[in-house]
C-alpha cells in the first residue's frame, strides 16, 4: 500500500512519528517520498544523524499545522497523510486552552482543507481515549479534531480521498508518559504520586499503534474510527513494579480534567460499533454504503447493546509480570 506512494507525517519528530517513520524505512522502503513535517528543528536535525532514519527519499520539512500556506506547499504530490501532530498534556491544556485550540482544532482544519485541495488519497488522524466523552480541554479539542476529519468525507465531493481516525490509549514509555515520569521521580527513592487508588488506564505499544494506523490506511473507506482491543492496568500496579514495594505511593488527588478510568468507545457510539478479532470500528457516518461495505467483511460483528469499553470494567488487565516486562524494555533503551 506504500509502494511508489508519497507519505506525509505531521508531528513526525514525536514518539509515534519517529517510530512510524523508522517502521516505513525498515519495512516499506519502496515508497516514493516520505515527508517528516514538524516545527521542531532540533529533533529533525537529531533524526538526520541516526542510521535508522537514513533513506534517500526522506525529506525534512519545518512547519506548523497552524500555517495553512506552508501545508499547501508541503503537501504537493502527496498521496497519504498521517496526522500525529498535537498538543497533548492535560494540565497544560487546562492552563493554556487557546494554544491547544489553535493547534489541535484549527491546525487539523487547515490540514484537512489543504489535503482536499492537494488531491490526497488517504488521510488518517491519530486520536486519544480522552476524546471519548471528554471532561478536559485536551480531550475536547481532540473530539473536535476527530469530527473535522470524519465530517470531511461529507464535503469532499468527487475527490477520491478518504478520511479516517484511529483512537487508542496511553503509549507506555512514550515521551511525557507515566513510565519515564515515574522512573525519573523514583531516582530519589521517594514515594510516587498517585492521584486515585483505583485509577486505571489502557495501554498500547508503539508497534501496536503503527499496526492500527496501517489497518486504517489499508481498509478505511472514510468516516471510521478504528479502535484497538487493549489491556488495562492499574497505576498502583505500575508503581509496585517500579518501586518493588507494595503501596509505595502518596495519594495526591485527581488533577483538573482527569478521569479515574478512561473509555475508548462511548455509550452513544455503541449503535454504530462493530467488532473484529483485534479491533473495533465505529462507523461514525453510518451511511448505507458504508454499512453495506462492512457487512460484506465477515470478520466483523455488531457489538452487544450492553457493551462497554472502559479501562476500569475491561476484562483484560496487564499482570505485574507483563508490566515489569514493559518497564524493563523501556529502561533498556
């Protein structure tokens, strides 16, 4: 699906972006061109020095998705867009709401419009569990971004472009995530901060997130939200693995905009949700054509009306052994 295609990745210097670019170079090196688009000059420079990013057809573009003119220039000749750029820190969003709206909402609108104008064929945007029934500003901006992407299928006219979204939970060990934060905090052997004793989260690896994006590119017809089937974990279990002590934490209280449990599919989306072996698809547009298209795919089934997909009620949890394996893998980097 990438052979002789020009691929454009926003936020390509972030954790997912770098992993995705490295994956393409290693496994799909027959692409025509690969554009790394971000506003981080230093990280682009650092990427060019690493062997895993060496490829004659890779291009580094400095730019900001807030700048539509720059996007229009950078998207010339592009076939596939993977939109990973976003401001993501929940506390920062509560304190700097305007900046999150400019990047996550207006920036996404700029990219959607520029992609339609440049004749892109596939557009896949990365979302977050916090966009499902959001209670914080970050989640609200990502929900708006998702709606902008999905609704673009309704205004594309005769253009042969499909817009889809992938939604997943925390990438354990990614930049700014809980694992590096806890490891760094525990260097002084102090008790780690825990906002709530029962707090849970979904977990996904970078490898799994890349596989989900590839599914969306390969199978998406436009208007879907692809959601992986993930395991949950207790934050207190992660602390126990890192500290090697039971209850070695201080309860500090829930931060503004924080949930005790996350959800990946809201109750309002259940009527449009279908399930396969390793992922769900929310048919957000639910057009007759889309429903017929997916009904032909025998590996999909409608979820039950009483189905929930919440990190607290999830049937599958990571064991302490599995959590230790994840932490050890991060520490070995």
